[in-house]
C-alpha cells in the first residue's frame, strides 16, 4: 500500500540522515573545524543528487518506465530528506545572535 511505501521511504531517509549527520560531526571533531563546513557540503551534495535523480525519474516516467520512475522518485525523496535534515541540524548548531 501507499502508506507502507511512504513508511519505508521515511525510515530509509531517517537512517541515511542519521549516518550523514554522525559522519559530519565526527569529521568536524577530528578536524577541529566543527561540523559546519561538512554539513554545508552534505546539504549541497544531497540536494544536487536528489535533483538529478528527480530529473531522471521524470524522464523515466515520460518513457513509460513506471517501475524505474517509482524507484527514482523514492530515491529523490530520500536525498531531499537528508538535505533537509542537514539544513535543520546546521541551523540548530549555529551560534545564536550572529
């Protein structure tokens, strides 16, 4: 059902976002720069890849490859979810008043 598919997409997005955020925080801690530059890079990378995947999904749908299109739409949704989670984490880690 649609609810099950959306639930699986949400869980996949949450798992990937958690891994990306942990990796950014760890890399920031090891480099001494903090996680901010790594979070910005994650936002850029996942937004670009999500947009590219969305374009591929639209092309697949137009060529009547609906099964491929559904997988690509799900992938685009997950990538944009990870980008959004990275943006929200970046906002939470910003120093207030700057």
